[in-house]
């Protein structure tokens, strides 16, 4: 089953839950009222009313209604969780395969010393198209660039900013690889990465602010330490591991993303028609939650939110804030502690 189809099944399951609940509630409010108006002429209920009284009958009916509603909710929730697990695993597998396919044999030998030293650079700006880009640690105190392919790429330093540009923005160019070597221990003030339809693999990155736009491409990371992390995934995929940031801001359109790590102060996450998984190195009660869900689904731990126009604020008296907004996709928040 295609990943996009699976993503679409999640809001469909939520709508089934909503419809089923409405039917049950309608049956209770209208159906039982009609029976009451008929003075319980039904033999079964008439018998129970004579034995236990009308209050007992109403109690039984409400118990049946609650059981039906709970059964529907549990069934839909379990199905949605199974679909989300499949999507998360497929996303991680797809990204790892893409990265392994492009960088199975990393550049060896000369690391393309650019002559630009670590102390000359405060910021990093990358705008690269359909190539596969790998950020690695250099063996010395200089930036290095190795280009494996025939694409037109250029790099330069200007006013403390290291620029890497080139490639066809929205087209993946097979066998086109660019290796960017960053001096060990280098910390940037600001990093901006826009990869269009390409692939990027980040071994490690340290900065005050990191902004990444995956577009229709693929991003993966092993470690990112920063004060502020902003990620935008259009129709692409992202698997970001080893995240430690004060603030995390992530927006997913029709793609899918998995973010694993720590947020020291704030998380702001939104999802359109795609899928977003947050695997947090925290306890659930470490955050207060502001939740807004349209026709999609949001799961926080074992708690689910998936009704039309559902809004909620969960105050755990925590020092951290987590804002979750979902239109027709799905957001899944889990915790390692």
C-alpha cells in the first residue's frame, strides 16, 4: 500500500469514528426518546421496566451506549496506531535506503580543502538542487568541498558566510554527489539549508539557529545541537535523530517526518495532509499541550484527539510548551521516559 494512501486512511478512520459516534448519539437521543414516547411498548424493555423500574432501564441503555462508543473509539484508535507505526517505519527505511544508496562509499582521500578557515566563517548557507549532499567532519581546521559529478556548483566565503550553491532545484540528479567537510567542533551562528528535490545527510551540526527546507527532497541527521531548529517538509521526507534544541518548529505539508531528541523549552508542530512523528526524550508531563485538530488525528502518549474542530489545552504545570496543529494528516507524539 502506498504511503500516501496510508496517510489518507488516518483521517478516514477518524471520520468513521466521528460518524459512528454521531450515529450512537442520535440513536440514544432520538431512538430512546421515541421508545419513551411509546411508553416502552417493546416487550423486552417493558419487562425490564416492570422488574427494575424506568430508571434502571435508562441506566442500562446508557451503559450500552457508552460501551458501543468506547468499542468504536478503541477499534479506530488501534487501527490508526498500526497505520502510523507502518508509516514511521517506512519513512525511516526509505530515507536510510536513499542515503545508503547515495553515500554507500563516501569520498576518500583528499577532502577538497577550500583554503577557507573555521575562524573566517560565522554562518553557513546552502542552496543546492537535485544532488545528494553530505555534511561531514573535516580532518583539519578548514572547510572542504568535493564534487562527484558534472553539475555546476560553486562555493565561496563572503562577510563571514560560507555559501554552497548549484544543482537543479526540483530535480533529483542521480549519481551527483557533493561532500561538504566542516572543521571539527565548528559552531555556527546561523545555518540555512534548502535542498529542493535533493538528498542531504548530516553527520553532525552545531549552531545557534538552524533552518532547513526539504521541499520534495530527503533529509537525515545523526546529531544536531542548536538553540532554535526550524524544519519545513513539503512533499519530501525527513528523519532527524540526535536533536537537542531549545525550540523546535516543524511544518509538514504532504510529506512525512520523524524527529527524535530533546526540546528544552518549546515545540511548535503543524501537519497538513502528511505524517509527523515526534519521539521525545522526555516524560509526557514535561510539557503543557495546546492542541488543535481539524479532520486529522493527534496522539499524545495514549491520549488521542481526532474530532472535527477539536481543540484542547492540557496544563501539566510544566515549564515547557508544546503546540500541535493538524489539518487532515496525523501527528504522533511518543516519549522515551
